[in-house]
C-alpha cells in the first residue's frame, strides 16, 4: 500500500508560531502543492532530530522528512 | 470530594497510523510489531467490529476480517503522540499521572473551576487533541471521585465518549460490570472467584469476608470487598514522583524458533546492552541478574544475586550466559528476557578505586556518548556483527517510565 522512496527533494516551508510547515515540494522535476498537513511528529536518531510530515496533495498523500542537523528534506514514502 | 479524570486514547496505535496515512481511515487496520510478526498488537475500531482484538494471531485476524490491513508499529511515532497528549492534559491540572502509553489520570479537583467545570475541561481536551494531534485521534474520558471508578467510567462510552460515575449511579455501573472490568482484578482471580460461585460485584458484596479468607487467604478478601464498593484511596503518582525503578529489563520474541547458538548468544548480548544502558542513563547499577527463556513448549528462568553492582553490558552478559548454560537448554528458543534488579543509585555506591575499573567506566561513558550522538548501536559489541540489532522501544505499559519520562517529557518540538 505504501511505497518507500527516500529521495532528496526541494521544499518551500513556512515558520510560524514556532512551527515548521511545508507548503510546496519539488520531486523529480514536478511541483506538488501541499493542501494540508495531516500529521506530524519527530524522532531522534542520536543527536539528529527528524521531523516527519504526512501531507495531502492533489496527487495523493506523501511523507516528508526534515533533518534538522543536516538541514535537508527527503520524500520518505508515498501512501 | 475529588474529581478524577481517566483519559484513554481510543485504539491508540491504529488511530495514529490512520492519522498518519489517511488512506487507512475508515478501514480495518491491525498493527503488528514488524513485517513477518504473527501477533496483532492493536486493532482499529473498524477491525474491532469484526472481533479483531489485541493479542490475536495474524491468521485469526485475517479469518475474522479478510480485508484487514496490517501496518508495522512505529513506537517513536506513538510516544511522540503520548508526549503531546500529556502536554495537552497538563494544561488543565498539574496533578497528572501517566498510567500507560495511552492512558492518563488527571486530578482536576483544584482546577476545574478555573476552566468552567468538569465537562468543559473534557470537551476542551478533546478539541485540543483533535486540533493539535489529529482529527482521527480520539479519547474516551471517565469522570469520578477516585481512580478506580474513573478508569471504569472511561470504558463505558467508547470510543470518543465521556461518562461520569457518581455515588448515585455507582452501584448500577458496578453491578452491570464484569469483575475484570475493574483495574486490579485479573483473570486468575476471576477464575478463583468463579469457582466460589462469585461472578459479579453484587454477589461479592454479599459473601462474608471469612468465607473469602478461607479460600483466598488474608490479603485479597479485604481488597475485593473494597473493589465491590468501588472504594479506592490511591493517589495519583505525578511524573516527578514516580518511584525509582527497582529493575530494568528487556525481552524479545524471535521471528521463529531457533536452535542457532550464535543467534541466541547475540540476542542475549543485545538485550544486556540495552538493560545496562538504561541503568547507566538513570545513574544506577544493579546486582540481581535474571534471564528467562521460552520455546518448544518449555520455559525456564534463572537469576543470581551478586555482592557487587553492575552497569556494564559485557559483565551482565557473562552472568546471563552462565545462567543460560546452567539451564542446559535443549530444543528451540523463541523468547528471551534479561533483567537487572536491585537497582541502586551509583552515587550511594562505593567508588571504584582500581585503575582498570575506572578506565572501563570511562570507556562506557565514551561509548554512550557516541551512541547518543550518532544513534543507538553506532558502536556495539562484536558478537552483534552480522546480526540484526534489537533497538530499544517504548512499550505499551510504559514500564520504564522513570527512564523515559524525566528525560523526554515536554520536549516537543
């Protein structure tokens, strides 16, 4: 049902009220506008903190991950 | 009179998975430990309608509900939600007890009037959960004047319900409840009571206490009588007041029965590492070491109490391995467990004055620092090479609250 991707992506995000929210992401030269963030959580891998976002777009639901230490975004999976 | 809330997140693991993946919403979902695991550890409300329950085998769940979707558990995700849940509830009272990964008690006796009353608080908490965690995460709330009845009340209207047990409706609720609905009365005691012809609280009240004592001994009859009246004087154990842990343990069920000596050794070594790490993180060491093994229809358990205290995984493993060897285990192994007991604070123990031991302590500190910086098992014992590393995980009962809560609570980014 879900497909693991683990590819780096470009993301436009807002920082508001102490929260990080992705707004648009680009994957394989295609832009995806995020209609809503359905869930978010974070976990630590050692000192690295990763923030996960389940996001809804017109094309489906994706999970994005932001690595706070590496300052990079990744598309982890497609639901 | 006190006002205690018991808050219970509904179908917790499955609800979190449905929240994270909207395609699962409205569908029967069973959460399993991991791919290849054979036991359902949580079921969504849709799956529960088909009779799928926690603990059921995967094949049984499929037979009951062929369209069930199995999802591997992600305990880091669930614990994140737990911390958020705790933070939300703590806004309404500082008197909060974390009972398990998805249950809290909240004493709002002193604070309810600040927030417009009991029902207002309940509604507000539900709203906050929906808004800040997710619309598919719901909780059922029980209200009463003690912990026991509040916990019973939260079961009455599920999911996403609120129910109050008052002195007026208490007996009606107790008499219509099963004995095991009440926290503290398990299936073993239920069976013993059944053998005495006692199947409900109404009967239990009528039976003379000396009759119960003749069958159950001196302790239980008094407790049972109190339970039959819904009496409970226990107080909430706040996060900062959790009693120090007396032991740390880790168990693991292998994917299949094994007679592979190296795998058994590596697994035990792995479990010893986790147990030792937890003890060190809490600044403690223990001197009672135990090992439990199950498989092929047999089980065995050994323990040893030392005259000195340990917090080193390698040293703990030496004892564990000698205990395992004493079992002279023949046949397959499916389940292994290690624990370190009689934990004491290292600040109360004699300092090591020998150079060799002090170097070992420094080495362990360095190893812990590396693993905490770069991730669990960045450095690990050589015996674990080429084996899957069993990483630490939160369990449903939050049995290691003392380890998990003080270090991570309220640290929500």
